[in-house]
């Protein structure tokens, strides 16, 4: 008898009904409650006992029927007398058996009723817990505006921070004073030595660089964006989808603009360097994706990739063709035929320039994504459902740290893959040193700005800011100590952004889920400025850099610094308006009340989706400060369970 049938039966009616045959349960409840388990066992034993009583009743009835059948051969008087005796005996036995069955059926009714009450109370408790959890998320959102002031009050500089700072500053001074790169050109002796010849060769083959950059994009970015506890399928799955589509589209767009720069259109030939070009375009889209993580659908992301890659290609084309950044010497111009004056292919630079450039990749991707998020924030993110799902858990944060570790290891390949082969070794070493410095200062800044505790948002993102900042012409020119200073500055500014800038953006309703403004935008600006400064200082100091003529790398001479600054401004002027326009288009065709930050919208999720995505939070989540500064409808920076947008 099912529990639901109790509400239709009175106790006395239920007691008169027989117990059905036992069937295996089709639905198993997952309530870890010892009392419920004991009650279920009690009900099973009662049901078995009632069925045994019913079997005994059936046996007595069959025995009485057999006795009546055996009296058919007797005479009428004897048969009548014996039938009366058998009937009396049967009535006494069956009455006693039925009284016993009724008693146990009543006990079974009471047990079923108790079970139903217990299930109802558990459901009520679960509903109340859900309501309390949502109220807590809303309360955290209300506190988001106070995050900045609270962090200022709790900012802590203790002995740990002082020792951290002294040790790392000492290392920077040591590297600045006693570490440098060997001159690789400049006279016949150095140019003819085996060491110089070895350094002219690339650090690694193009395909090896491609595998590193592919892992950087798929594993690094994919796992870094799994910090949302209910959006991990989408974070990794959509990363794979975006990379696969944007990779193909970037190669087509890059060849189109390359042929436009050469003023010659024809079929294009693919080589291994195109694999790297495609990955750089895909990574630009992934950076922008972080700003609208959990807001856009898969189709909308493909549309973003379709448009953004074109604008990105225009930006790189303008920078390399008309703004003289990362450009080879021009072919002689023939006035008679009107031909020439285009970049030659026989130079140190690839037609795509320095692939991992801070301005072209990080600044463009960050501010395109941030501009894209503004209209979506006003229409979708502010009114959509599921803001309490913009939360991390202990497990999701650990998965995100896997992405951070992969990006830390592979970032040198990302920066050096398309750098001239003669300077690749400097790009690789400077990137590693800048990353190491940014890791130390990110830990230091997180502890200072978060009231004496580390915050996983800072450790997952700000630790990598040194790789962003050194990804420019500065990596070719600066010394090891200068590279470490760039990493330190990027880390401090990035952690400051997560602690103080993010609450201001969130207060104005700008959603930046992962915080690309702090992870890529601010360090990218630092890297672009470092590129301008390093080129200007290099030309002011000597026409050579580590024995190599500067004019071989920058044919435009001392004006290259100004062109790099102009390229940064053009990047911002292209990224922000195009992102705003695309955001307005997407906001207009998106339901303002759609469900956000949950895989359930687009994926078939397992039966334990709700349980597995909340159980870590019920255990307390991860320590440290809160998200990067609150969100409209999100979480406060001072709370960790419900995470604020990372911008």
C-alpha cells in the first residue's frame, strides 16, 4: 500500500484490506536519516508479518474446505453434526486470525502515517533551507556595496607581508644587478660562434608551440572558468566549442587581411604558424567570454566569436600595416607601376605580429568583453533568474586552480610562439620571471587587501597577471630584473582591482563574472605602457639591444614607441564601441528573465546535480575573502560561498 493512499483511507477501512505482495521499490529517496531508515525496516517487517497471517488464514480456509469435502460420503445426520463442529472450529480460528491481522494492519497504518509525516517534515525543512540560502545570497548582495570600505578597514600589513615583500624585493634587486642576457650579435666573433647560431634558432618547433598554446586555451582557460559551482559543464564545454569555431575563423580572417596588406588576393597556403594564429584569435574570444560567463547561450557565443574575430583581425591589420608595430621592412615603392611599399616576408616578424601582444590580445579581449557585458547587465543579468547560483564551492575553486597551474606553466609558450627566433629565449625567460614575481606579489596583495587571509579569486587570476604584462615588446628588450618589476606591478594592481574596483563596477550594475578587467585589462594596459617605455629607453640608450640592431626588430626607428602607444589607443577605440554595439544586439534578442549561471538550462545534468553543487557550500566553502567585489543580485566580496563577479 503506497503512502499516498493513506489520505484516501480511514484507519478502520485500511485495517480491513489485505496486504499486497511485496514489490521492489522503484523510487529510492536519498535522505540520510537514521530514524527514517529504522522506520522503513519496521514497515517492511510489519508487512511481512501481515502477509504471513494472510497465508495462515488461507491455510485454515483450505483446511476447512477439505474437511467439508471429506464429509460428503457420510450419512446426512453424521455429516450435518460434523459440519457444525468443523464450522465452529473454523469460525473460532479464522476470527482469531483476522483479529490479529487487523491489529497488525492498524500498526502498519500508523507506521505509514508516521513515515508520511516524516517525509513531509523533511521536505518542509529542505524548502526552508533553500529559502534561507536564497535570503543569504540576497543579503550578501546588499552587503556588496560595503565591500570596499570593509576591506579598507580590515587591510592588514603584518610580519608575514613584510617578510614576503622584503624577500621578493631582494630577489628583484639581485636579478637586476647581477643577471642579464648575453649579447647575441654585433660583431663577427659573436655572430660566428656556435652559441649565437644556436640562439638564432627557435626555442621550439611551431607545432610544439601550438600544442602548448592549445593546452593553454583548452585546459587553462577551460578550468579557470569552472569556479561557478553550477556552470562547470558550460565552462569547459563552451570553451572547447568557442576554440574550435574561432580557431578556424581566425585563420580565414588573418589570411584575408594579410592579402589586403600585400594588395594581392589569391588562394592561401596553410602552414604550422597558422595553427598559432588561429589559437590567438580563439583566446581573444575566451577572454571576452569570461566577462559574460553564465549569461550567454552557446549560439550567442558563436555569434560573438564570429564578430569579435573580424574586429580583432582589423585591429591587428591596422597595427601591423599602418601603425608600424611588429612590422618588417617595406619593399621599395615603384612610382612608375605604383607597386611596392608593403611589408616584406623576409624579416623577423610574422605577418600577424607578436601573437600574444598585451594590447592586441588582452586589452582588446578584456574591454570588448566588458563593453559587451554592459548592455547585457542592464537587461538580462539584472532581471534574470538564478543570481544565487553565481557562487563557487570548495571543489569548483580547486578545479579552477588546475587551470591556473596549467596557464602558469604554458604562458611562456603563449608569449614566445610568434616572436622572432633570435629573441625567443629572452621572451621565454622574462615571462617565467615575471610570472614568478606576480605569484609572490599576488599572494602578498591578497593577504594585505583581504584582511590577513588569502582569497582564491586573487590566487586564481592575479598570480597570472605577470604573464599578461610582459607579453609585449618589453619581453624582447628588458632585463630579468625589469621583467620581475613588471610582474610585481601587474600583480599588485590586479589584486587591487579585485578588492576595490570590482565593487564599484558591480554597484553600477556592470557584470564581469570572471573579472577580466582585473585579470587581463589592467595588466594588459601595464604591458602596453611597458612596451612603449622600454622601446623609448632602448632607442635612447643604444642602437643595439643585446648585440642585435634595434632597427632589425623595429624598422621605423625611434618613432616605434609612439606607434605602439597609438596602437593601444586604436585597440581601445575598436574594442569598446564594437563590444557595446554587439552587446545591445544580444541584449535585444535575449529574454530578460532567463535562467543564469546554471548548466540545467542547456545540458542534461545528472540526478545529483543540485546535491553535488551545494554540498560543499553547506560544509563551509573555501576560506578567505569574498568575490571580487559584489554584484547586482550576486554576492558580496566579503562572503565566499556566493561569489561576486570577478571584475
